């Protein structure tokens, strides 16, 4: 079967750095996506990785290792507004997105 | 902003009644999707469409049907709602024309079936 695993909840301090991990087992691989979802709102696109390595976009970076079935999202200089759920999704061989259950990130002052 | 709206935004209905949710987009995207989101689960694909009158089933299609008679509208129908269909429903579009591109989401519809 297809499976995406990510921690259920993480806590971090304002101004710090946090890394959210995602491991996957899917039928084929056509890219990995990270989305941010604030409570009661829709998911919004953060990043896309299809090749191994690090993609940096401002305070957010995303890393992919296809051989290990592993990705992480790195958030730097945390702000209170970063409190949200972070969703990992893999596009499989049928070009359908398989989603993890999300990681709820709590930022403390 | 991908120009996606959903209606209604909230709905409470009773078991056994039919319910139709509407997704409307303004940018002529070919691919449209319906997902449901439940606590403890990732987003799960219900149905998707790759063009007018072209639809296919997703992972959790039982109890749902869809129609797409115009590019801009994708309708999700629960023929006879059940309490297990209480959920938040999201519509999404794929920005490219192949279905292999980034998906963008509408604001969601919160459905409660009593």
C-alpha cells in the first residue's frame, strides 16, 4: 500500500528553527509537495521537490532524498504566524497526490 | 489566488437527504479535484475531472458522484447523505494541463450530516 508518515505534533519556540520530517512509500514518484494549513482554512502550497537536494525559499527550505523515501521541511526564524499544520504529499505514478495526515506545529513565545 | 470558490461554505443536513456541493473556477483549468479531510487522516481524493464530462474515481468514491458540464464548474453530489460523510470538503485545481502540476485549493465546505 501507499503510506506517508509525519509526526502528529511538534512544538518550537519563536525565533528558533524546526525541522518537520516526512517519509513515504508510494507506487511511483512524481514529486513531493509541502503545504501549510492554518486552522479552519484551506491548504496553501509551500514547496515542490522532484530531484534530490535542498530547495530554499525565504525562511522555508525543503529537502528530498528519493533513495531513502525521505523529505523534510525546515522553518527558520519562527514566527507566531507559522503556527499551523504542515502537510506532506507525494505524487504517485498515476499523478495522484497521496497525503500525510499532517504535522501540527505549535509556536511558543 | 487561483480563483476557486466553493458553495455552500457550511451546510447541516439530515441522514438520507441529497446534497450537492459546487466548485467554481475562473481560469479554465482542465483538472479539478474533490477531496475530503477528516481528523487523523490525510486529504483523501473522492473524484477528479480532466475535462468537460471527463471524470474518474479516487480513493474514497463510494457514496459520491460528480458532474462537470462546464469547464468552470465541478459538482459533488451525495445521493443519500450518511453521518460518515460529515467532513470538510475541498475542491482543487491543477495549474497545468497535465494533472502533474501543483494543486491549489478552494476555501472548503464544512458538511455536517445529522
